C-alpha cells in the first residue's frame, strides 16, 4: 500500500501486518465481481497467537494495521457483521495462519 511506502520513506514505523476488510457480494445473484467491494469501516480486527491476542480497528476505508507484532504464526479473527463470512479471496474460504517475521528495522 502506498501509505506504508510513504511511512517507510519518511522514517516512520511501518506496520507488521496491514490489510483491508471489505464486503463482496458472493450470493451469486448476479455477475460476480461487478460491484465494488464495500469497506468494513471501523471493524474490530484481532490476530491471535497462542494465548496472546492483539487488536486494532479498521479505518473508514476498511484498512487495518498492526504495529510491533512479535514473530510467529497468527490466526486472523475479525469481528465480522452478522451474515458475513471470511474469505481470503473470491472463490476460496481456505483459512491459513499468517506468518510474521521481524526484520532488522
């Protein structure tokens, strides 16, 4: 994301994990992908590793960021609105744990 590149350029901290949460129509009542995803503004997003839980909140564009996460494998656990399911990309509901590797920066 451009925002992260600007932070890095300006010597500011960059997130360990960043993403965007949005709702995409997947009920197959029309052409898939013809409507723009709707950002899930102010969504509470959690990542879990073992017994540790880290939280952040998405902004108005559905963008969330975690700073200073320790290295490890994380389970992504957002507080989704009722009737919403998690999908990593259109056509797949396979859930995998994210890996965070700390850099020397």
